[in-house]
C-alpha cells in the first residue's frame, strides 16, 4: 500500500489544535469515518465497469479519503483563523434580515 504514504505526504496540513495527539487523532478519525463512503464510491465504479484492477481502485479510494480529510481540515483551519470575522458577519446578517423583516411587516400593516 505505497499509495497511502504518498497521499499522507501530499495532504499534510498545518496543525489544527497545536497539540500533537489531537493533530494526529482528528485526521485519523475523519479518514476512518470516510472509509465506508470511499468504499461505496469505488465499489460503484467497479460495478459500473468504469474501473478495473485493484491498483486503480486503491488509488481512488485513498484519494477520496485523504482528499476529503484535507478539505475538512482546511475549512476548520479557515474557521479557526477567521472566527471573529465569521461571527461578526453572521451577527450582521441576522440583524439585517431582522430589520428587513420588521420593515416588511410594518409596511404590510399600514
């Protein structure tokens, strides 16, 4: 399974928690949870006749697992680094929508 080591090298991410144990366990848990998802997709590709052979299925399987894991961690890193901006944007959007709702309801009753 040399593919696994290549994907681990390609999809390395910066530390999410700055804790060695959590930075190892969290991606491992995501990859473990994605096993059935990737297995189902690759199985569907085999059944449809799109792919044949063990090697291509393994490459696609590990690519799906590590690719999604990498994407999830990148999203979490973005949220971690920009949480103040995101929180302010959400609160601002809620205020704007409430004000628009109040204005619409006020004009509907006049």
